[in-house]
C-alpha cells in the first residue's frame, strides 16, 4: 500500500469532492467540497488529497501555523484499510520536519470512536479542552495533543 498526499487541483477536484463517508458518519466530518471551499479563505490551511495507487481515497487538512490537523476523511469504500492512519503519519512527518512547534493538535466529535482510536494509536492524548458543547451542556467536540 503506497499512500501519498497530493495537492488539490482543477484536475482532481471532481474526484475528491465525489468521495463520501457513510451517512452515519456525516455528523463527524464536513464534506470535501466544504473543506475545499474553506481553503479559499484561510491561507494558513492546507488540504491534500489522500491517494493510493493513483486513486483518490480521502482528504486531509492541516495548518502549518498552529499544527492543527483539522480534517481527515476516508471514503466509505476505502475505510478500514489503514489509509487514514497512514495519511495522519504523513502529515505528522511534515509537521516534525517543519519543526517550528513541538505539539500537534486535533479534535474529534465525542462519539467518533473510530477517529478516537486512530488518533490515540498515533499517540494523541486528550488535553482537557472542549471546543464545542451540546445544547444540554455536555461536550460535543474535544481536543487532543501530541508531542512531536
């Protein structure tokens, strides 16, 4: 399995926005179309297509200013094959090589057990910060950190 990250271009835009998660997972991650649109207004943000053997399988987005990995999605057809874990490793390598900060961050919706397992397997730990609360006052999105 050779997972690579590629820039988003006119040539691969349609392929990337056609990728989707399972309907039950939509509450956990924004669409690739929305992520790519966000990129137009946030210069410090970077999004890359996740590719395996020249086939788009997902998208990952991160920030070189504060080392926030703020989006990771793998299409439902390609989940469970380690592609998300490998994409995360590739971004962590980029952050380590950049070397300006010593800590990376990411966040998850509390119920997203799959993503929790992935980031914890990479060494991320909860840092106690709640980014968003539900109407009932319970945490909805929590932050994790990793010492690089």
